[in-house]
C-alpha cells in the first residue's frame, strides 16, 4: 500500500489481527505493517496505541511481533493524551504473549506513567484484563512497576468482581512471585474473593489456585486460600482432570498450614467425582503440588482419592512425569495412602520406555526420602536402578546430592545397593564443584546404607568432591555430613572423609548447637582410634566447650554414643568426654534407653579422670531413672567394673 498510514489506519490494521492465529500469514502481515507504524507521522492517541497492542494478543513472541513493539515504544512515550482505563486494559491485555521480551519490557516501561496518571475508575473486567496481560512477566522490574501502578486502582474499584474476573486477575500473577508489588496486588484482591457471592465454576477455582504456584507460604497466601475454601466447597461443577491437576499444582509452595489443609479437604470430593481419565501430566501435577503440605490427614485423603485415577491412567508416563510424581511424595511417610500411591506408580515406571534424564532420576529418588522403609519404596528403587544405569546425561552436583539424600531412610537392602552402585559412575564423572549443601546432603543420605561394598564405593567417589569443595561449612552442614556416616564401617575411604571434614569443623565460625554436637558425634559411632578420628574429635572439642545452650537428654546420649569404639588411648575422645560433663550435669533426666546409649559410649575409655567425672555426672540420672532395662544395667556394670 503506497503512502504513509495515519494513526487511525495503523490502529485499525493491527486491531484487525486480534483474532488471527500465530501463523506465517499473520507474521507476514506484521512484517508488512511495521514500516507503516515506524513511518507514521501522526501523534498516536491513546486509543490508537491500545488498539494496536490489543491486536497482538494472539501473535506470540515472534521476531515480527517484537518489531511492532519496538516501533510502538516512541509513540507511547510521546503520547500526551490521558489513557482511559479501557485503553490501559486493552494495551496490557495485548501483551499477554510477548511482555517478557526486551521490546515488551520497553512497552511496559513506557505505559507505567500513563497507568499512574489515569484518573478514571477501573472496572473489574479492566483490572482482570490488565493483570492477565502480565502472566508471563516473571519478576521483571518493568512488570513490578506496572503492578505497583495498578494496585491503587484495584483498591479503589467499587464494583463486585465475578468469579471469572477474580480467576483471570489471579492467573495474571502466576509468574509474579513474591515481590512487594505483586503482594500489594494480591492483598487488594483478597477482599474481592471474600465478598464474591457468585458461584465459582470449576475452571475459575483451578485457575485461581494454579496462579499461586510461585507464592511463598505467607499470611497473604494463606488469606487467599482461606477466601477460596467456601467457593470450592459450594462448587457444583464437575472438575476436569486438568482442573484437579492445576488446582493441586498451585499449592506446591504452601506448607502444612490450616488454610492449605482446608483447601485439600475441600478438593477431595471433586477429585473423587472426577470421571474424566487423567493424563500422566495431570497425575504428576497433582502429586507435585503436595510436596510441602506435610504428612497430614487431608494430604493423605487427597492421595487416597488420586490412587484410582493413577491405576486407571492409560496415558504412558514419561520420565518427567515419573520424577514429578515421586518428587511430590517427599513429605509423606509410610502411611497406607502414600504406599498405595507408590504401588500404583510402579507399573507406570516399569512401562516407561524413554531414557531418564538426570533431573528425572534425582527428583524420583528425592521424593522417597520419608517413605524409604517400605516394601513399596524398595520396588520403586528396583524399577529405577536400570534407568540410572542407562542414563547417559551428566549429573549436576545438586542432582547427585538429591539422589543420595532421598535414600536417607532406605535400609541396607539389595535394592538400595543397586541404586548406589548405579549412581557411583555418575558421581565419578561429575565435573561440577560441590557446594557445602551438596556435600552435606549427599553424605546425610548415606546414614542407613551400612557396610556394603557399594557404600564404600560411593564414599570413594564422593571424597574428591568433599576435598575440593571451596565453600565454608555451616554447623548444620557439618553435623549432617558426619551424621550420614553413622552406619558406614571404619574403612580407609570413610576415614578419608573424616580427614577432609576436620579442617572444615575447625574453620566453622558458627556456634554449634546441642543438636549439631549430638548428631556430629553420633555419626562417629563405627570408628575406632585413628589419626583421622582424632582430628575430628580435636576439632569438635572446643565447639562443645563453647556451646552455651542446654542439652536435651537425647543429645547427650547421642554425643556419648558416638565414642563407642574409642579406647582410653584416644586422648581427644577423653577431652570430648570432659567437655560434655557440664552439659550432662545441667541436662534433664535421661531415661533407661538414653542411659544405655550414653554408657555404651564409655565402655572402652577406661577409668581415668574424664570418665570418672562423666560417671559422677550421670549418677543422678541413673538414680532418677525408673525401670532400668536389663541391657542398660549390664552396660552400667561393664563401665563401673574398673572403677
């Protein structure tokens, strides 16, 4: 078309694209129209800008669409006309697929002053459209400025919001996270949810909950959940399987709060009534959303309601669905409901023919961290072992740490050894530098692996990563690392780990808490006298002396139990005993089982001054103890005999 376009021509041409799909024909039209926008000499009015942006709503994040946005920015900046609320809503709504690009960000920055200056009251629909347009703006500074500009308009809106307007508004915040600006908008929406008298359809509920996926567990998020509960309870719609999956998926950062439990309880009947077959992704999303809810009654009820859908699922699980599903189980223990879910997932894992990624493996194993003692978990491990062996992808240090951490409650079994053996080559090949958290998580996961050859091999594979870790260790990182060695036999490899950890203990500037001291020493219970053990005990001794907190009985018992194979020739062990004496004297009474642990740590330490002082400190605990068990009495006699 020869000649320049007027502002009206440009806006009408672009507005006409608002129903066009994102295909090659549409992109060719955008490419042809962009020069007309660039060459337009008219000062574009607010309605021209909003119509142009509104026309881009289905154009996707293409190079052609970005060129249009770049050409439009100067016109927005030069526009002196006041934007109406509708013009703002249309402008932002049109950015829904491209607001996260560099050009989209420039448009948001140019629009922000117009939003702030708008004196017109926004309708609920205009607020919903404005927020929906920001749904892909994950933490962008420009989007945060726009949200801050919109918050007063939401607070001042006097009209009642419909369920669709509430869910659309919330859905627009799904990537906004926990910024101050996003929280201000969310806080302004809470009373709208509370005062809504219309019945929520199932899709509005699922979109509203899905939008919370990046909101941390705060009082504000809990207020949203609390406001949603009555609407979920009153909903008479049948939920689709995707609606169930999206609803639960949105709860992934919500911990075991009363509000989260109320939402789970309200969702159960809808899950049970859902007659639509679940896809593997729908099941994975549903379980993934439960990752922080804790092993509560409501969470278990949701698991129970999901089991039939897992069993009936005919959609093949891919590795990501397997990993996501198991990852969601990380807080559930060995309840009947959790074990039924694992049992239902096993055939899906076995039928999966795709190669597992390292992330899928790490997520799968990490999810077993609280239910590893069951037969069902062992079957899952058996199904996963060949996937680990066949994985050709390099593991990151975090993936190795998560994989091993998931084994922390798995007893020494053929299945556990199979997993460890399969992981060893990946640990050896890992070129990542391990962080302090990765080291401590990896070692902590070994706490039940026992004395097998596989356990020795995994320690040998981890050793260079521990030695090369440049980070300073926290008190918790050190105590977790040492605690993880509690079932490892006293081998050259295990001692090398001790030698690598000793200087980290010395350099740790944090005060060791009683729990950290107890866990650290308890992890040493399989080690006899050696230079490496003496290094660790020597490093721990000043930490014990400097501890100003009162020890709990179990912390005293664990600390002393850790010295079980030390002899009276081990001077640092005797120094540790001496340092523990005042903590034992100020501790609440130890009962029979804890006295047994405490005295078992003194069996081989002789009858020198340090041991005599400790026996004197423990004497009042023995006198106050009721019903001493025969094995405790036997240990007492063994320790006291040389004195």
